[in-house]
C-alpha cells in the first residue's frame, strides 16, 4: 500500500467532526455521568436516566421513552426509529423471524394459543387466540366475559401442571 493510500485510509477512520448544532463530546460526557450511583441527570429542561457510563441513556418525555447511545453526542435532528408489529392475514402477531408468535407450552383442548395483533385498549397487552385443529380461530374469555390477554394465558399456564388451560373452569371458549 502506498503512503498516499495509507493516509486516505487513516482519514476514513478519523472522526469527521461535529455537524452543525452538534458538540464534540459524547452524551455521557455532556451529562457528566461517572458511575451507576447517580442515575438521574438533567440538561436543557430534559430528564435523563442511566445505569452507568456505557449503558444506554434514557430520556423521558411526556409521550415517549427515548434511548440514546452514550458514546455519541445528543443529536436532536436525527430521525427516530419506528417500531411496528407485523401480523399475518389472520391477525396473528409475527415474531422477529416472521413466524406466528405462539405462547410456549400453553394449550386449550390440545390446540396451540397465539398472540393476536389486537391489543387490549389502553394497554400494550395483546389478546390471545386458540387455533383449533380445523384451522379456525377462537377467543378465550373468563366467565365474566373478559377476553383473555397473553399475560393472562402465561399466568394460567404457570398455575397449571401441564400447560393445558381447559382444566380451568372459569375459561370459556367456543371450541367443541
């Protein structure tokens, strides 16, 4: 490699410097984070929390929780990352690999239980659905008419001996 190529490679590896409106210092340095014993910080009317110099820094807003990397400066102009749930044509939530998200070891009359993309209003809890042997989908309810969420299914599964939820008399489902 020639000396000119070597110099060009070194320039690529160097920090290009701050963009307009951005400082040189990492956010952890800007906030003065030293260790995990003082987790709360404020800057420009914002509230930040961290678990140490190398941990992500959480910013609390009225509507969101924003996680910032500690090693780069705070950049207000960058676009955030949007998260969305993917569902199949039936409305079943898909996991990271694009597979229907199933509740492990939980069954109702021998049929698997899955996450629906639909959430309980005002919460982040997903409703659960049973897929019968014929492929039909059925909601699960408590006797009082409350639809079961995946959290309810996990709690009931953990109370059962084998994950079979049809043994709980308070659960109602339309499967024959």
